[in-house]
C-alpha cells in the first residue's frame, strides 16, 4: 500500500442504518454538507478593513437521495414518522442514524446533538422507472462524528 496516496472509499461497502443493524433499504446516495462556522463583524469606527471574530457554527444537513421507495420499509417509515411527530434522532446504539463509510466506520451525530428531519416522504415515479424517495435532516447541537 502506498503511503503517499489517499485511502479510497468504495460505495459498495457503504450503507445507512438505524442503530447498528437496521438497514435503510433502497439507499443509493447520501451526503453530509459538513459544518459552517459563522463570523461576527467586530469592527469599530475608523477601521478601514473589517475585523471578524468566530461566531457559532451550523452543524449542516444530511441528505438521503435517489432512494428506492419501499412502502413497507420500517426505516423509511421512521423518517416520515419522525418528521410528522417532531421526533429527533439522537446518538444511540440502538436507534441512532449511522452513515457507514466502510465495514467498520460510520458517521453519526455527536453525543450532545440531534438530527431533526426536515423533509421525508417525497415520492418520484416514472412510467418506466423505479419509484424513488428522499429524506433530509438538520444537524443540531453537535457535529457529525466519525466512529
């Protein structure tokens, strides 16, 4: 193995689960927007070039898109239920959402954070295609962490 080259991650080993083993069926694409640190203008009168300090940060957004729709998949139904009932995903070994990058490592919300489902249940269908759905959530209170 070359030490001067980045490790590549193949999608064939990736998946999305609720807890350790409940696979979200039909997922073919997920994304995490990453976090953004806001800045605050602290300039005073007479300053020619604005001066900034760090402000709070935005934990980002998680998106599952191009997902084959399965009306019986418990995990897909959980996204819709959490949205309708204002239930947040938390860091949990039994029910927390995990975005796997290989067979042993995954991203999940940090211990003091939650993920609020902001979109779920959309269905796209074509006459000669497979019905698709998507889901989106807002990261809140902590960052996504690699475990």
